[in-house]
C-alpha cells in the first residue's frame, strides 16, 4: 500500500515539475524574443536614417554635376562663337586676296599680250634682217646651217677621236697589265694534258687473217657490226689494223670495245656480235658514269644527281676541235674559279660550277635538235641548277653577255681553248678559217689587201690612204674586230692590224 502511495506521489511530482518547467521555459523564450525584436527595430531605424543621408548626398552631387555641365556648356558656346568669328574673318580675308589675285591676273595677262606683240615685232625684224643677210652673203638659211653643222661635226669628231685615243693610251696599258696578271696566274695554276682525237679509231689485230674473219662470209659479220653499232669499218691494206669511223665518239667506243671482245673470244658470228655489242654498251655506260663521278669529285661538287653525272661523263667521248670536252670542262671550271678569286665580286665555287657545266649541251647535241647552248640550258634547268649557271650555258657564246659570271666563264673557255696543243685543225679547216677571216676584213670599203698570219691569230689590213684618214683607220680596226666577233667562231683572240701608208711623189725638173 505504501508503495502505491509512493508511486502516485512520484507521478504527481513529475507532472507538477513538467508544468512548472514549461511555464519557466515559456517566460525565458518570451524575454529573448522581446530582446531580438528590439534589436531589429533599432537596426531598421538606423538604416532609414542612413538612407536619408545618402539621398541628401546624392542630391547635392547631382546639383553640383548639373552646375558644372552648365558651366562647360557656356564655355564651349563661347569658344564656338570665337571660332565662328575667326572663320568669318578668314573668309573676308580670302575674298579680299581673291580679288587682289584676279586683279594681278588681269594685269599679267595684259603684260603677256604686250610681250607677245613685242616678240612678233622682234621676229618680224629678225626675218627682215635674215633676208638682208642672205641677200648680202649669197647663202640661204638652210645652206648656211648645213655648212655650219658640217664644220662643227668635223671639229667635234676630231676632238672626240683625239680624246678617245688619249683615254685609250692612258688606260690601255694599265688595264692590259692587270688583265695579263689575272690570265697568266690562272694559266700557270692550271694545266691539263691534251690529246688530239679524230673521227676514226684504230683497232689493232693480232694478224691479217683476222680481217677476213671480221668481214665474214659474204660480208655478213661486218654488215652486222656496222648495223648494230652505227659505225663504218674501214679495212684496207694497212697490216694488223682496222679503222672504225663515225662522227659519234660513243658509237666508235662501243664498236671498239665489241671488236676487242670478239677478237679475244675468236668466235666471230652474228649471234656473238650482237651479244658483245650489248656487253660493250653496258661497259661503256659504267665507264661514263664513273667518268662523271670522278669529274664531279675533282670539281668539289657534292650530292650531284646520278643522271647529271652520267650526262657529264658522256663528254669523255666528245671532242671539239680535237679537244676532249670533259677535260676542257674541268679546265674551264678550275680557271673560272681562279679568275673569280682574283677579280672578286663572284663566288669562286659558283664560277667553277659555271665553267664546268658550260658545255654540257655537247654531250647530247648529236641526238637532240638545237644548239649546244640551248640544249645545255634545258638540261641544267631540268636538274634545278642555279639560274646564273643556266644562263652561262646559254649565253657563253654571245658577243656581250649581261652577267659578269658569263664573262668570266668565256675568258676561262678562251684560255683553255687557246692553250698551245689544246686544239688541232685539219688542213682543210685551217685553210677555210683563214679564208673566212680574210674575206670578213675585205668587205669594208677602202681596204686594199688583207693577210691572215700567225695561224689566224693576227690579220694585217692594208687600206687606201686617200679614202680613209688616220681617225678612220682607228674606227675601221674596231669595226673589223666587232664583225669578226659576231660572225666567226675561233679559239682565243685575233689581233687586227690596220696599216695606212701615205707616199708623196714629186719630180724636180
């Protein structure tokens, strides 16, 4: 029973405590709420006050800005007004100046008219004076002018020729000495062996009996050889040799190699001939490529195209005036490099290449239409060689080429070609060249006799002294030299001597 009472009392105590706690918590929460509301109201009030202050400040600033804008506007209006006044003043001044200019123009026009009238009077007086002068002198105006011009032209021509002679005498020796130093230096530093080659090649035979075997039954062997190689075999009574004749050195070389192989084998028949001709062509192709590679190596040209090397190698079997063209090209390249170094202004390596490639067109001129200069230009352009080098190949036979590089290559070409023993003419070619040289000089009026001497290196021209005077002989020598340069092909240079002799005969009786 007592336990029930205790439990009931406990429950009642718990209930009373809960109620009391609830009311206490409510009072505390109410007090806290009243405090937050007060703070928020205070902050709102402060914000409103601050807003009022900001609005007042903003209004003050706006009023100040408006006042400043009005002041600026007034100042600009004043400035625009001043500018308008200045423009009006200038317009007035311009109108005044324009009027003054018109007045001056009118006065000048009047003066021009007056001057024109005076000129007309002077011209009329001048014409009258000329008419009186013509009547007194007995000459018309045109006749007097022509005679005066002739006198002036004669005197001026003599003065000009005298000045030209003086200039040549003063500078010729100096320039000639310098040119001689460059050329001699280039010639001394470069030397090549020269061997004369003709249009025929000699093939040595072990015995005369081999001639019959080469001819074959009814000439079938010799016909096969000539058909396959394009050469002509000359078999005569000369013991132990056969001549291979052709204008193409390549064909002669193929025929020569094939004959050597046939003679060594001993079995000479059409089948073997065809076989050995093909082998000879292959051997020759290898030899040509090696010759080209060796030439490129000697010139210091690295990275050359193999096809270009083969084309240059073909020059080993090409001659010009009996001079081997590959050796000639190598020599011209070296000499051109030396001259470029001495003269300056041109890269020596470029000059060497230009001299080396200048005659590349001769490698295929037997098989291709056109001159060797045009062919050479086309070949070099195809292999993307420097344009200056291409121009040298194209213009190295021109009278006055535009490039200094071409002139250097031409000088090197002339040195190589004119070297003693470098080239050899046949008797017929030699006589024909001398005849053409003499005929070229004889075509000029006033020339009596022409003699080609020193193997065509010099000509002596005798002129009529009554037709050509001393100054005319000087011009005649230049004209003959220019005509020879333009019409004839020759190695080196030709000296032109014009000889004028005056003989006066009188008798004393």
